[in-house]
C-alpha cells in the first residue's frame, strides 16, 4: 500500500497522531494542508505562526500547503488547496477528527467536490485513549490555547503529560479537548527530525480564551 495523501494539519496532537497512523500504515504524505488567517501571521484555531509551522514542516520533512483565507472564503480556498494536492498526486486527504459529525460531513463534502477520498484515522475512538496513545508514542506537545470557561490559564505552556490530562479531567473538561477546551502545539516526537524551539512572549487573553504567544 503506497497511497499518496495530504494531511489536514493544525500542528496539534490529533492531526499529528492521525498523520503518524497514516505513515505507519504505509501511506506517503505529500503535504501538510494548513489554514492561515489572511493578513495575520497565525494559523486558524491553534494560532501558530508561519515561521513555527515552517520549522515543523522542515523537521517532519513534509512540505506545507498553506491556505490563507478569511472566514467567508475558507471553504472555497480549502477546496482550491485540495485541487493543488490532487495535481501533486494525492488520492486522499486525511483528517484528525474524532467524533464531531458536522466536522466530518464538512471534510467529506470538500473532498468530494474535488474528487479526493477523505480518511479519518481516529474516527469514533475513545478520546481519552487517543490522548494516552499520543503521549505513549513519544510525542511532546505544549498547551497553546485554553477556553477560560473550563480551564485555567496556568495550564498554558505546560507539556501534555498523563498527570496534566488528569488535571484537565478533574475540572470536568474533556481529556482530549475535543469540545474546544484546549488546543496544543506538537514540538517533538517519532516523526520529528529535531525538536521545535520556541520562545514565549507571554499570555494573551481574548474573547474568554487564553493563548500562549510564542515565536
């Protein structure tokens, strides 16, 4: 099996674990498809800078396929990037979604529009088990964003370990953060040629979310 694929990639733990599983199954990654906010040097959702994403790409030795867009053009620009991936030889776009049906539906619709297959390596598996698999596989990730309705800003910058997962669970938040309680930035692990160095510029509070501002 040597199907070529692109990975819908946020830089967080779920998309990284999905990428890892695809590679272990023998699939060949052609690119990391990452959405960037137009005119702002940050990725959607996880808020990772272009420079850090490029460092991740270099360490993983997988090229970036960047989608720079506003909210209103997100869907259209995502499909354009999928078409580029298809021209590169991709047959599949893989996603790190776990169990939110609306997300999966959106992913499948985008892929069907351009004639790619959507693949979901983590779909409907136990959320907590997936977090522990990610940690046990040897990946290192930091907590990049927290929803302050659920979690304290004191978690920002912490490495996601089993004890930190227990701390998150103790608040009533989902262990995997699948409801948006927290987002991560993966900086090392079995797919990485080298770890990703970064510096913290402090914490930014915005719309009831805490973000670790890193460069």
